[in-house]
């Protein structure tokens, strides 16, 4: 009796999950497209950094990065932000869905003229969250680091949007949501794109 192939589905039919994923990965790579969907984490940062380096090694042509993320780990967002600046290939940021918190930080890694979004995208800016426990001395250290991170985020937003630093500090004191049009007015986004043909205009 033949044993089922290790990639067969329970009904005995061959699984197409892996070939399909490989096909999509190949197409995305050939189109020089990198995607961040979901939480910003060490794992997603490592994956995106690896793709950016590989694409940059192949050519210095533009790379499109599609972002739809609520944010996540700030330092992982820092890693992606810095890697985008590190490579030679120009990166185009394409916001869609929602771009929040640490995802907004990495979205700001490119000049405003290369920051675009689809019409229904929403953006969220705010200060880092706390929640540390343990000894009072550790909590105090964590509080200082939160303040440093808050100032760094405000500096990045101010630099990339042209907004006054003190104004940004006030804006991120609480959650601030912006529509695509509001994000343009704020300076987060350069313009709205309806389709791929609009991207390089």
C-alpha cells in the first residue's frame, strides 16, 4: 500500500500550498515588492531586512514596500526604518488598510515624495506604551526609556512632516487618527494613489 505524500491533504489530494507560496514569493521578488501585513515584530523585521538586502544586491532599481500594520515592537520598527535607509535602492512606501504606531515610524523612513497611500488608509500616531512591572528601580529605568523613545518618535515625525517638535509632542500625547487626506495635510503622506499607474507620477 502506498503511503500518502508528505504534502498531501487529508483527502489524498496533493497539497498546492507550498508551490503556490513559492510562486507568489517569486512573483513578489521579481516585481521588487516587499510587504508588511500584521504586527511589527523581530520575525517580520528579520524577514523584511533579508528581502531588502537581497533586492538591493540584485539591482539599484526602486523597491515598493506595501504596509498595512497596527504597529508592534518599536525596536523592530527601528530595524526596518534603518535598513531602508541603509540600502542603496530607493524605497517607495505604499500605505494601505491602516498604518499605526511603529508601522508609521518605519513608513517615515523615506522622503515624503516617496510616501503614498491608497484612498481608504488610516494612520495612527501616539507615544510608546508602558506597562513594566518589578522593582521600583526597574520601573524607573523603564519610564526613562519610554520618555527617550517618545522624544525620538516625536523628532522623527517632526523632521519628516515639517511639523514643530513641540506640536508633535502634544499630538502624540493621546492616540491621533488621520484619514488619508488628513495624513497628507499633516505631512505624513505625499499623495494618494488610486492604482499602480499613479505610483511613479
